[in-house]
C-alpha cells in the first residue's frame, strides 16, 4: 500500500488531521496501535467545546488554537451529522473567594478574545436555570461554551 501521507494515531487529533488531508489530492493512511479509532484518551472527554475563557494562558499557542477552533465546530458537526448544542455555561460564585475571582476570569476571557461573556445576578441565573438550587452570589455566563 502506497501513501503520500501516513498519520500515526487515530485519536481526536490524528483523525482530524487525516480528515483534513483527504480534502486534497493525497493518498492518506491513518494507523493506530488500537483496533478502533479513539481507543485511548480521546474516548474520555467532557464533550465541552471551550471558548478559551479559562483553559489557556493568553498569548500562548494553546490560547490561539482554542479560540480559533471554537467557531469551526458549527460546520464540522453539521458536515459529520453530529448532535451539537450551543447551551452556554454558567460559572456561579458560591463563596466570597469565588466571587472575588470572577473579575480575573472575565479579564482572562477578554485577553483570549472571548467577548460575549457577561456577569449575571443571582436573579438572572435563576431566570435562565430555574432549577438551580445552589446558593450563589453572582456568576459569569459564557454563551459560546458548547456540548
């Protein structure tokens, strides 16, 4: 079997690279040590599509990749017929210490070019999530977080 490109590893990254390369006039082969794709850590994830608000230090390659990849999921999930919802995420501050961290979280989000998050009052959170029972002071809502 002859290939122009051999991708080693059929996890999330390997299969994504393979899929992208097949859009060109290349003979691409993807191999893995397991009998099926996603046999290792790719199978064990939270299924959250992050915006970059907290998981990447601003200015790093990780930050750039997380922020730029987020909008691509709309087309990718449509192309692959994968269920995908934009449900957002609410980060409630339950303690005074967590409340004090909200401005830092919001600032980091802004540095990572996540501009559509906003502070929510306890009343607004209960309006969005009426079944939310945890006592809270305030929250940051991240509208682009997805599952």
